[in-house]
């Protein structure tokens, strides 16, 4: 006699967010997210978010285009655990099973970051790994990624590239890291991609122009998908020649930026 049919489990949907966080400009949602993604987001009653407040803000924008299946206050939004301050690399991994419990009970879960694609330059990758370990279906949805948009617009090597995250803040360590990455780029012909907190954008650009070799190509993409977005790409020597031209150097302290370089 056959046993009972296995219980149906839900999926983990990786829902992209806009890139306008903190910019002071709200881009129309349907200009950056496909309609199908907006409709899928509207139907979800369970979410895991980097930040619950920004997730609610996204859902309000979704609701303005496609009515939510549930009232916003009835939608469950759980936050990803944050690393403990001062904890070392050997800290115990957080228990992510409670975050995936709705999927194991048959409900789809949306994973959303504060900006861009979940799991890319984002702590959501740990939940994605846990979902795979639990044999859940993981479905990434189409949407903007600042890293790939910047790479596409840079004219640098898109066949070999590495995302290196944030560079050190301390000046000596930052200079050493820049030279290390430039040497790696030269050996491997590999584009290096870094990001920074917006209020440190100008300081990082200045450090790159100071420590990179003149023949290295440097691209800076800021405010991608926003009306004031731009992507500039030229040799370090050409960047230095533009000193004094505010429009070439000042990035401001609100727009997120991506920095890419390729040694010659």
C-alpha cells in the first residue's frame, strides 16, 4: 500500500530591489523591475529581508502597481541575523532554520536586499546556501545589479573580473590593498570591482587616483538606474588631468558608486 504523498514545500524567491536607496530619488518601480517580478512580489506573504523597514517600503511601492495579496501588516517579514560586533571569524553560524520554516510548511518566501540582487555583495547568500542544504528550490528573479551594470558600462574586461568588496579605510592599508589588486589585475588581465559607503566615495576615488599607475584604466559608475546616474571610464592619467574639474571628480555623499580598474 503506497504511503502518503510527500508534503509540498515552498520556494525561496530572490526578489531584486531598486538601486535608489538613500539617494533622495524614487525611481518608478516598473522602470527597473519586470512586471512579472512585481506580480510575484505582490503575492508573497512571507519575506526574509536585510532590513524589514526597507522591505516594507518596497512592498508599498509594489502595492501601488499590483495590489498585495495580503494587507501589509499581515505579511511576515523576518530579518537576517546581523553579525555580532567584535565577533571573530570563528563565531558560530546563526541558525537560519526558523527563517526557512514557512517554505518547509508549503509557502513561498521572498528574499530581498536593501538594493539590487539578494546574495550578490549581500548577506543573503547565507540563507540561499541554507535553502539549498534543505533541498528547497531557489529561484532568482530578474532585476538590477549595480555591479554588473557598472561592469557592462565600464568598457573593461567583462570576461574576467573579481568583486573585492570594501577596501580598507585606514590610508596605509588602503594604499597597500590598491597596489596589491592592481598587481593582480596586471598578472591576470582581470577587472577589479570595489564599492564604498557613499559618504566615502570621494575619498576612495582620490586614493585610487593617487596609488594606481597612470596607464591603469579606471571606471566609476554612480547612481545607476537614477536620472543623475553616470558611468565614466578613462586612464588614471586622464583622470588626473581633469583635476580641478568638479564634474569629473566629485561624487557626493548620497549616491552609491562602483569603482572598477584594469591594469594595462
